[in-house]
C-alpha cells in the first residue's frame, strides 16, 4: 500500500517526538524507583501441606460399613479431607479475627507480643496512608495471610507475610496450628449437627413404625375371627405399611450409628510436603515489575498525547 503525498505515518509521528517518549520513560523509571522505595519491605514464608486422611482410609477398609454406606447412599468423604474447606476457613472473618492474639517474638526481644499489637504499633504503612487512611487490623490480617488450594492434587499452600523475616516464619507455624484447631472445631460442630439431625429422623421413623404396628395390631385383634376377603386385603395393606415403616426405621438406625462414628473422626492431620524456611530475600516490593508497569503507562500516555496533539495541529492548519 503506497503512501499518499503529504501523509504522515504513526511511526513517523512517534519518531519526530522521540524525545518526548524518552523523557516520559526517564520520568517513569524515576517515579517507579521512588514509589518502590516508599513501599515497606515484606517477606513471605510459605509451606505446602496435604491432609492425612488415614482415618478415613481405615474407615473405608471395613467392608461391612462400606456396604452400609453404599446402601444408604451416604457420601464417604469427610469435611477434613476437602481442601476447599481450608481456603474458606482461612478467608472467614471469624478465623482471621482469631489470629489477632497470636504471639510473636520480635528480633532482639525476650518477651512475646500479640500480632494485633505488632500490626498496630510496629507495622509500617506507606507514607500516603496518612492522607488516604491507614488500613485497620482486619485488613492487615487478611492481606498477610493467604491460602492457595490445588483442587487437582489437594495440596494446600499457606503463606504469611511480615516486614521481618523471622516474624513471617513464626506466623506460618502459628497459622497452621490455628487452622488445624479451627477445622477440628468446625468439623466437630458439623458432625454434631448431623448426629442431631439423624437422631431426630430416628425418633420420627420410630414413631411412625410404632403407629403402623399399633394400627395393624388393633385391626388384627378386632378381626381375628373374620375370614372375609375384604378384611384380608385391608390386613395385607396394613402389614405392608408396617413393613415399610420398619425398613425406614432400620435405615434411620444405621444412619444414626454412621453419624456417631463420623463424629469420632473429625480431627485433621497435616502432612508437610514443603517445609518453611526463614525468608532471606524480600518478596515485595518488586522494583523491576513496577518499572515495567510505569514505563508501559508512560509510553501509552505519551503516545496518545502525541497523536491527539498532531490531530489538533492538523485541524488548526485546515482552518482558513
């Protein structure tokens, strides 16, 4: 495609304004450097864990119970072996609030300090937070504790952040212990609710069975000397109703027993796949990434500035 006489390409326009681009890039690099140095340094400590479902495996190896489970249509999975539950718990406000009283030992000190007090007094926030507002304790807790769950292999990655590497390392172990405690309570409460529900179902099915048997016995006692076919038909119908109620009652008994057994195996066990270490290098801020972002937006902004300026210049030249 040939260029018409008098036409100027975008490349030529940018080339004529190359010094503007160079100046904007230089300013962006300086700005990114100053911005990065204004952000307090953070260290990340990570640990990869998996859930030990050994008790579940033992439970499943019992053939009789497995057959009962299949017959009743119950799920064999336990809440303690579902990785997604861990992420939900870590993101829950109640769990995050429970982390506030974790005690940490600052470097060079001999006494422990609650994490909430450390965040309030010693955690440095960027200088612009004086004008935009400082983050509260809950926001800092949420930002400095993270959890990633791989749903394919069930591996859970716990990460804690702090402005001192040793504190980040301490927090990781404390968060793992709190997670295990919180999940144990969560699992127990959930299993207890299931037991209560099954017990209620058991009582209801027992009551229905007793009513069906009482109705059948009254009918048989009242018509024991009657041999008419109509009475036999009604008697058979009552017998079927009683048998059906008995089957539901037996099923409710089995479900109740299963729920009680599940209540006794609610404690999770963690397997550490990748142990944590005291971080040696800071994780944030990332100078190179900040420079690339600032340069990108500087070039983009300069490009539109140059193009809009060129368009306005052309319009002015066309005006008689």
